[in-house]
């Protein structure tokens, strides 16, 4: 199976279904067919892309995720499958019954992996982890000391070499690249969550009555530095006023199609996310106490 991220941003198109295949017809009548089982994420930002209903139904049936973007090419909506695993009902029940101490211990592992990855990235780019690796070792159950927040205050100014930089969803600097990359990563994570038979709303740490993807927001955390790394390199090459154009989006999607280290192996990010979610399902079932998380 090929995990592909399709980004419809450059020109008008019509998407339909024929013989069980996704049919993409461009404005100049060019036509491409793609098996639905190969499409992991479909991202659409061009304002003149039309669909038949069957596109959404077939995409969801095959485990794919649809991401809708606004006029700034920033993702604003996500459609994920309702059913993804033959033991889904049983896993939903175990997930809902998970104890608070278990969820706090699992969140501790997630934060440690994230802060370690941030430190590794700073070490690679700036030859100094600025104490983040040591901070990661001090994360307690539930991150009661908010090491994640403390690390972020050190991390962002150093990453971009800009003491004034702040993570702000509304700013028109490199934040818009981060927004786009994170949104696609979130869709990838939501897909892996559903495929593992878990409910994306029931998070380990994130809780928001208006957020249907709290668990995806939790489990994507250690993978965020994949996006941070490519954005940092692009900003170094082109400056913080970089535009989110077709070429830059391709760079971001290529990075998310790359590999991370997990244990003694290198896996695609899609595969690694699947392993992470499957290990969480096993933790809920009492079969393990350790999440499989990437070393980014």
C-alpha cells in the first residue's frame, strides 16, 4: 500500500469515482486515476475544485482523510472515517474506562519524546540543545511541572534565531507554514487513530468539548519537530516572510512523507503513527505500559 498525500491547490479540477478509482480531471481535460487505497490524505485549497459525493464516501471507506483549506491555504476542516478497526467497540470501551493515573503516565512519555525531539533538533541546527534534553528527563507523570511549556519558551526563539518569535496562528510569518504542516500531520494522526480502533475525541491530555480530535492532538506532539525542522531550514534559506506557495507546500508534504527512527528501525511517518496508536490501544488493554514513540 502506498500512503499518498494529494494536494489540490494549483488549478481547477473535478474529482469523481469510476470503477472504484479516484478520477482527477484538470481544467485542460487531463485525467488521472488513483486507487483509493493509496490515498491517505486529500488536501484541497483551490476554490474551483468540485466533487461528487462518492469521492468522500470512497475515501472514508478506504481509511483516507479529507482536509479542506481556506483562501490562505490554511486547513480549516477535516473529515475522517467513522469506522476503522474490527475491535472498535471494545477498544472504545477500554479507552473510555482508562484510569487517570494511566493516562498521566502515558502523557509523560509523549511529552518526554516531544521535548527530546525538540532538543535534538536544536542540537542539529545550532549545535546546542539549550538544556531541553535534560528537561525531558525531568518530566513527571501528567507533566505536573509543565515542562512542555517551559521547553517551548526556550525552543521557539532559538529555533528561528529570533528572540521576538512567538507561536501565533494568526501571524503571516513562518507561523503559516507551521499551521499548514501541523494540520496535515493532524490529519495523518487522526487517520492512524481511527485505523487503530480508538476514538479521536477521547484524549490523554487535551480536553475540549468543541474538539473532535483531542487524541490526535495528543499523539502528534512528538512528531511536530518533523514540521519544525523543514520550516526552520526554509526560513533560513528564504526569510520569515516566506510565502506558502505550491513549492513550499511540496517541501512540507515531502517532509511528512519521510521517515523517523523508532527503536532500532526507520519507518515512514505514516507507519510510525500507526505503531504509536496501536501501542496506545494495547496500553488501554493492559498489555503494555510503554508507547512506541519516534526519535525525531
